[in-house]
């Protein structure tokens, strides 16, 4: 409870400054009252939404919408507040300078110069940009599926697998969805890629196996790929983020989540591998359980167990949900993982991406590899931006992703 005090203080400060700005922009009492009424309704729903959060069932649509409303309304208000505070600092400095000169023309009764209306108008103009962007992300962006295609070249790729294609999905978070038509469109988009293999890198649900039940028939329409459909577990697939009455109940939920993969036509890899054969050449798919470097994430992934029967010379595609695993354990592992596929970050569901110009998200200050392709020590990791969404009911600038990778032999 005490850790919420700084947040409440910031939001209250934002409300105070924004209302001061509204009063400067309009003298009409009607619009001021309308602003206060709208703000009160938003705050009321935020309180209601978070009050509906139940630790025994995890995130729900009301709590996710409440989080989205905080970002939608208070991010612009915080920007307005920062600009007006900066203006107040300048006003104070100007007042001090004027007072220190003790000029006869200075009116000592008004120490502070008035706030310039232009600054307030500028603050509203700047705040409109994130407001419109977040609103778009909530209404449209969370289902704005994008196909990202990349060609990856490797010196040691077996000849028979030159041109081999992979469709990667990650972070479905089925408990967050509310639009069957959009999901059916996404599944059609997956099938249209006609890749050789489909690989899912974890977080099928938010916490509960039952979250996938309403969408089973939709996701069952994902076609079987020529070399199979494979999946691993993500941190949300262990049911760790809700309170259970008994350990047995938690275990039953986990077993039910594991059974969802075969129900959808996926083979679940839990610290194990499968060898794909083309003629005399082979390629190994290795799947590990979740392993996250940060202290609060589980560390169930076992690279040694997962590569039982696999040699360092074998070409391997490793599925590991959390990209922090790459720097911490995978890069210098003696079994030599040429390509790692991860997800987990969602690209924070918020950022700016303009190919060739800018790629930014607040998540980059937490994860070195957070979206797209990275190369180091002659090895590669691809971090999928996520298929679904969680916590915040929207995606702004970081759209849901279907990845298609083509493996090529370096000539």
C-alpha cells in the first residue's frame, strides 16, 4: 500500500496542474465543470477496475482497461504538468531577478509574472500526441498484426536446410482477448506464410488454463506445418502470478496448461530436443523451460538436459522464452546455439519504431535484447514482440507480431 503513495502524489499533482491549465485555456464555467466531471468518471472507473482484480484469478478485462485509462489520461497530464512546472521555475527566476533589481516600475505586490498562455497551449498540443497514440493503441493497435520477415545467413547451416523457413509466435496471452474476428484474421495470416515449421516461444495464457478454452477452436485452425508445430512454456504458463488455495490446485492448473499445446496441435518441449531430418542432413530444435535472469523469474530451463544427445557441431534452433537467458547462459554454452528464439518483453507494448530511423521502448532499459534481431559472437537471437497483450489493454507503436525467418547458407 505504501509504495502507491508516490504514484498517487504524481497523479494528484498532474490533476492539479492540468486543471490550472484548463482554467487558463477557457473562461467558460461549463467546460471547466465538464472537465472535472470527465476526470471524476475516469478516476471512478480506474478505482472500480482495480477493485475487480482478484489474486485468485489474476488479470481481467476491467483491471487491464483501468491500466489503459491511466496511461491514456495521465501520460498527457504528466506531460502538461512537467511543462507547466518548468514554466513555474522560469517565472520564479524572473520574479527573483525583477525583485533583486528593485526597479521602481516593478510591482512588488505581484512577485510572480503571470503564466504565459502560449506555454499552456503548447503543453496541450504536445499532450495530444500521446493521447491520440494511446487511444489508437487501445482501440486498434492491440490487434494490428504485423508480419516481420528476415533472412538469416549461417556458415554452418546444413545444405539441405538452405531456404528453410520458420514462423515464430510468442506471448499469445489468451486470457486478454475479446475479439474473435481479429484472431481469426491473425490465424489466417499465420497459415498464409506457409513456412516449413511453426515455433511458439511461450506464454499461452496469463495464468489459468481456462483462459484458452473460449479460443481453442480459433487457434486449432493453425495448420500443421511440414516439419511440425512446437512450443515451450513461458513464465505465465506456470500459474505463479495468482494465489492458490492449495499446491495441488496449482499443479492441476499447470498440467492443464501443458495439455493445451497438444490440444492445439503443438508438441511441447520441456528441456528436450527434436531432430529434423532432410536427406542425410539434420537440424535440431531445442526447447527449454522458462529461465529469466531477474530474481523474481523462475529458472527452470536446463540447457544441458535439453541438449542430451546433441553435439556442438549440430545446427540448433533454441527456443527460450526470456531473452535475458541469451547473455547469461546461452552465448558461451559449449553446445553452441547458433540461433535462439525468444519473446517475453512484448516490446513493452509501447514505443516508437520507424525502420531505418528510430527504435525505442522503455523496455530497452531493462532488456538488452527486446525486439527483433541481435547478433553477438557469431550467434543470433530473435525476440518476437508478442502476439497478444497483457496488463495494459493496448499496443502503442509496438504492434503484435508474426515472425517469418528464412535460414540461408552463407556462400
